[in-house]
């Protein structure tokens, strides 16, 4: 079987790396902020303040889902010991996708959006036009990750050759992604190519998960820090190029697509490297958020929908900020409660 870097017995497994707890905790908070439009007030101000809102919403908060994907593939490669692992992983993802998509569709009553085959296809891929497209993406891309590993097995690639192989996959997928971005930006045709739910956006993360795990296993923190800085510098340069030449896509609220961007890939990759350098255990609040991150991700759209449906009243803080503050403890409490129900437990942790 192709040589995959596996955590040895004298080191913590990636599921116990403190840095991943920080990533999960801040990632789920960032996802809530996106869907609650936490910085919409800034975007409505105009001028420099609106630009600041765009930077936060379009470039910082947009890192959250990519970070979760880096983690997902890192853990997939680490936990896979044989070809049977995927047969255990995919059924759970399928259950997550079906359960939460169906529940949210019923909650919104959004079946009427399906009018033809195209809208049905988009509905399926996008998880009912919701954040549950994340599960569909994993259902598509984890088999791709498995395929890449089996190709490596077939050709008996060494660890070094495996890294080159996955690096080639990464650069090839980045070229494809950049081509889609340029095509849509210049022609305004086929906007679905750069929609947030398109699995093509996330093919590069299939490779980065492997490469991150490989670097982590070396234990060379100095090299990881150097790579993190380099990746963040590259992402900044790519962002400037994207901002200069690829703005103005019709049909989107942000000047640039949220995920069909090379700058987002490199920036999120760099952030993951930085997080892996955290060696101390996180404080209890961070650990709690991390342990409940899947539940928070799944429950927060329902809670936001309920809160947005309530009559608004004057408070000392904006309504969207108030909702953000309320959703966090409600989602944590809901997660802890549902974990006690055997039939739901697997769908919340």
C-alpha cells in the first residue's frame, strides 16, 4: 500500500492536536458569522468602511469552510489503514447529507424551488441551497482521495514520489480552478462554475490534506512556520491580482467568488500550518466549541432562521450581532442535548 505518513505511537494523533481544536472552534464561529451576515452593517456604510467589511467577509470568513476541508482530508488520510475505511466513512457522510438536507428543506419549505432538471441537480449538489453542500462535497471528493491512494498503491510510490504525485494533483486542480474563474469573470457565462456549492472549488484540498499530514509528521516546526508565512504571502499576492483583474462577476454579492479563488486556498493552507504549531491544550471554552463543532455547523441555520423570524426589538447591539451571540450557546446546548439521543447521536458528532 502507498506509504502514507501515519502518526506513531509516541505522538498524539491529529485528532488530539491542540491546533485542530482552535481551528474547529474559530471555524464554526466564522461560519455562523457568514450565514448571519454579521458584517452586513459595515457593507452598507459605503466608502472605506464597506471595503473593510468586504475584506472581512470575503477574505477572512471565507477561509472557514476551506479550513474544515483541510482538516477533513488530513484526518481521512491519517485514519485510513486499508481499502475498507472508505466503506465506513461514506455511509456516515451520506446519512449526514440526507438527514440535514431533508430537515432543512422541510424547515424552509424550499421544495418549490425545484422546477426542472437543472434546478433539481443544483438542489442536490448544494444540499438544498444550504450549507449542507459541505457533506455532498465530501461524498464526491473522498472517493477521489481514495482513488489517488489506490493509484499510488498500484504504482508502489515511495513517500517522496507520493508527495510529488499529490503536489501534481494540487497544481493541476488549481489551474483548472483558475481557468473557471477567468472564464466566468470574462464571459459572465455559466456562473455555476464558480458557485459556492460547486465541488470543483474544493478539489485542491484533496491534495493539501495529504501534504499537510506529510509535513506534520516530519515534526519540523520551523519548516512549517516558514511554509505558513510563504503561503500567506503568496495568498496576498494572488488576492491583489484577483482584486485587480477578476472583479465584477454578475449575480454575486461579493466582488469576487467566495471559494473559486487561489488566494483562499493558499491562505487557508497557511492558517492550518500556523494552527498546527500550537502545542498547548486549548482552554475549556475552545475545547467545548471544538467538540461541538459539527453540531454547531448543523444546528445554527435552524436557530438563525428562528431568530430572524422573531419580531425585532431595540437593543444596545445590532440585531445580527445579537443573533450571533445567542446562537452560540443555543447551538452548543442543542448539540449536547442531541448527543444524548442514541438515534441522533451519530448525526451530531
